[in-house]
């Protein structure tokens, strides 16, 4: 993309008196709210947002009020304000330019796990400077890429494995792309939408419909967010294979087909969630190192295929209402800021 340097600050800016942010105010309702914005203190930075990304699965559940009460604390995101179910300021895919604060960061493009907000003050340690080769709009995928990396760490693929990813959303496509780069692997992306074939092809992936999917797989990753996809994943797994569940269903009850050949094939059904670094890597990796890796991996221009849809920040309440109930087929919707 050509707008890598859009909105460069070019030096320290005067403190901003106020900010505007997106809040979920009730089930399927949202609004933009103004609030005072203090100047950055020692060790803090003022970030002017350029782009933020809408995480379709989780943010739709939050917007619809479907976060179960048992998970209200676990699902809190950094810099969240308010409490579930509402009113709550929620989101975690913000890219901006540092306008003031820590001198060596002023003018730098950074990623921050922050809700949708036009300007914000955060500790500098919560920002990660973008690699010079990474366009700012594509960087909104960093949280999704971090999730994909953690999922592969949980799945533990090996050279030559036959791997299937069920679900061609952003996370599923990222997982499949990374898995396909492991030498000798045979990777299939399974999704019932035939239109996913085009974006899969741009990422060098083979897309198949569920009825055409190969069986006897060594690892199956489920990322569709639908119970039918989980049933498909279990059906495709081979003897003593791992089925990794990356979908989160909020407060929905999900039937899991544990009859038929589940026991005779001695399948392993395992969950993965990005809040904790995968067990296999935890002794040597922390969240900051994992985020830096995610940003480095996004330097591939092919990932632009995932960030084509854009909405203006001022229209976000209406856009969220539409996206949370009537998905338009777009993958990652990027919010643009004036």
C-alpha cells in the first residue's frame, strides 16, 4: 500500500485537550464519546490514531452483548474503560503516530492494543514501533497475527505434516499461510464460501469446500466461529491427531460431536487463546517479543489481501451495527481517522 507515511507528525505536538472514542452502550448500540485527554507524563506517549482494525469475531460478540458474565474479567482488553456488558470501550488493533512524549518515539509509527479512539495517552512500553517495511494500514492485523502465531505454537506442527485449517476468516488465513511455510507441509483451507478461493490464492493457499476436504490429517485447526466447522474439523482428523479450537463462541452453547470415531481415533481436542503465551514457548517468550514477531511477519505484501474494506471513524457506530449482524464478506475492516 502507498500510504505508509500518511499522517507523519514530524516533531512534538502540543497536548491535545480532548479525544473521541467508540463505546458500546447496549446490545447492538454504539456511540462516539468525547473525553478530556491529559498530556503525556514521564514514560508516556501521545498517539494520534491513523487506523484501527475491527476484530470481527470478538468485537461482534461484545457489541451484541454476548460476553458471558463468567468471562467479563478474563475478556478485559488493555485500556478498556467501562465494564461488560455495557457501556464499554473495547478494541485492540490501533496503529498511529506518536505526537508527543518520549523523545525517541516522537514521529514513529506504532501499534498499540487500544480501543477505537482518535488520540490517546499510554505508557510507551505498550507501543511497538512498526518495522520500516510494514505499511500502517496492514499493521492493524498485528493482534490477529499474534493470535495465529500463538495458535501454531499450541498446535505444534512438524515438517511434512498434513494440516487443515477450517474457517477462512482473518485468523484462519493467517494460520494457514504460516503453516504452509513450514517445509514439506501440505495445507488445505476449508471454507464453505467459494469466494474465499480468490484471497486464498493470493496467499498461495489451496481452498476447498467442506465436502471436498481431505481426511486423515495430522493437525486440524478450527477458526470458523461456527459449530458446524468444529464438527468438520473433528471429522477430518486422523488417528491420534490434534484438533485445535481457536474459535470463541461467547455465551452460545456449542454441541461437540464426541461420538462416532472420536475415541477410536484417540483425538486430542485442545483450545488456544492469545491471552497467555503458548506453554511450549512461555519460558523464553513474553507478549512484547511475540508482538514484535507478529509485526515482522506482516511485512509480506500478500497480507494486503486481508485489509481491503475501510470505514471512516465518524461512521463507526453505524458500521459496527451493520458488521455485527450482516457480515459483508470483507475480512478485516480498517477504520480510518481524519
